[in-house]
C-alpha cells in the first residue's frame, strides 16, 4: 500500500480535498500520514480508521518516507521543502495545489478535462522525469 503524506489538509483547499476523499473512500486504498506545521503529535483527522499522530511538516526525513506527498500548504512551504526532498534523492510523486511549481519543466498541471491522458501516462511511465503535479486554480 502506498504511503501518502498530506500537508495543509486543514485549510480551505485541503478540507475540500479531504471531504472528497472521504466521500470516495480513497483512504481505504492508501496508508495516509498527516503532517502539520503547528500541532506536531496532535490528533489527526477522522477518516474512518486509525491513524498515527500528526507529523512535523518540516521533517524532511519523515516526508522522504512517503511514496506520494499531497500539499495544500501553499507556495512558501513548497519552496522551502520540495527542493530539499528532491536534492536528497526523494523520487516520489509531489502533488501540489500551490502555483510555485507550475512553470517548472518537470511539472504537469492537473486539469482533468484537458490533461487526463498525460497525467495517466506519467503515473504509469516512471521512466520520465515528470513526477511533480500541480493543480490549477480550480479544485
């Protein structure tokens, strides 16, 4: 089962994502790990199953244990954490709602109606460099 880290899950964008994932029962197929910038060791969200306490969102080693990281924390967070992860050799998937990576050559903008084939291909074909996904302004 893939370990998926969530950062920024309590904010406006993150809470919408959480609601949709709960409705679709998406947490059933992953091992979710919740990170925080303000409440390390606190109680995570109610997702219908037991989860560990909240992890430190600035802990690069803990983040590097994830297969996938979904960030709704904002561009400043992405700018501080993402380069450290990649330079440390992390080769997981980064999925981000912030605009800070949108112009990077290795990032794919997730627009399901326009790029669904490209996104699916990149998720299957890990031989290419594009493992960084960024959202549009719509969720």
